[in-house]
């Protein structure tokens, strides 16, 4: 407040009326007159180059008896100071969606590039969202101002898992790979044209990609005993179409059932079902 800007030198002939001075223009309120000296006016606000810009412009009007004689331009350059912390541009840290892929998690190639790249594998079945804390700091100032931002990364499921039968029995703790269960059922030699109930539950499968959940189709690969067993291709329900002829010769029956994705028959799973009459 009150910083010296300029002195006004005025030459008046003897006997002439005094000259009146006033300030005008868009930035005139940033200055005030103290006699013939122009000073900076920051009595109620702070001068900020990021807000006001790099130059303040005003006019000094010199008049005599209210008759304008001359206009003088006042240009004051506002020098920058390191008084602001860095900020991330909001449009660069918006939530981002990415397909799971065989890459590596994330990295920034160069300290000043700001480009965030994948560097480790992503797996939708393990995590559907990641949050990164990105940190930036001034490198060539005494203050070393710094800032941070949180970048949310949403992972979309990719079709990289095979269907599996339920219930899922993981091959080992923490490994999202299922062993196919063995289904069993009992029936009499009088049973025919009925749905079979199996244990540990009905023959059901699900797509391993939980975010896609593709439609599945079932079929009996072997053991249908010349059509004695048929399977509903959509639901997996197995029906006994006719009774077993002789329990002595067929004490156990074994079915091999396959399930595959409708849109990709190369993605499949196989299980075993057995029945005892």
C-alpha cells in the first residue's frame, strides 16, 4: 500500500490557474494521487498477477479550469512472485476407465511429463477400481511448493476367464481358479422321464468374467447311454428319459458335461456327474 509509482512534473506559467489532476480508466482504482505523486492503492485488496494480469493501465488527466489539456497513459508492470502452489488441471485427473490388460500397473515416464502409464497387470476379478495419489513439486524455486491429487481408475472386465461349474472350489487360497465339482445322484430302476437332483447341488455354471456374465450353453459329451440322459442346453437340468434296464449290468452311470460361452465356444469348462441306480 502506498508504493511509489511516479512523480508528475508540471510547469505552470506565472499567473495561470492551477492544474487539476485526476485518474481514470479500468484500473484507475489501483492508484491514488498524493499531491503530484501517483501511488499504489491496495487498501482493501491484494494485488495478484494471476488475477489482475501482468499490466495495470490507467490515464492521468491534466486539466485547467475544467478544460482538458492532456492525457497521459500510465502502464505499470506487475512482476510475478512465487506465491501460489501448483495445481493439477481438473480435466487431467477425472475418473478414467480402462480395460484389464496384460500390462503393468502405473508409472510416470519422466519426472516432468505428467503422463501416467500402465506398468503391472490389472485383474477385474481381483479389484474393480484403483486410486493413485500423484504428487508434484516445484523444482527450481526456493519455496519448493508442492501439491497432490487423487486419480481414480475404473477397470472394465475383459473376456479372459473361462466358465466354471458351481460350487467353485479354488485350487488354492487366493487363486481365482476353480476345480470342477463332481455331481452325484441316486435313482431307482423304475425312474423315467424325470429331472434328476444332484449333489452338492444342481448342475450349474457361471461365466468366470463376473463383469460380463456371458450366456452359457450345456451339452453332454459322453455317458448319455444312447439318449437315456438329456440335458437342457440353457439351464443345465438333466432328465432321465427311460428307466435303467438292469441294475446288475449298470451299477453306475457317469456323464461328462461341458459348458461353453455362446459367443465363444473355445471358452469352456467340463465336469463329471455320476448316478447310481
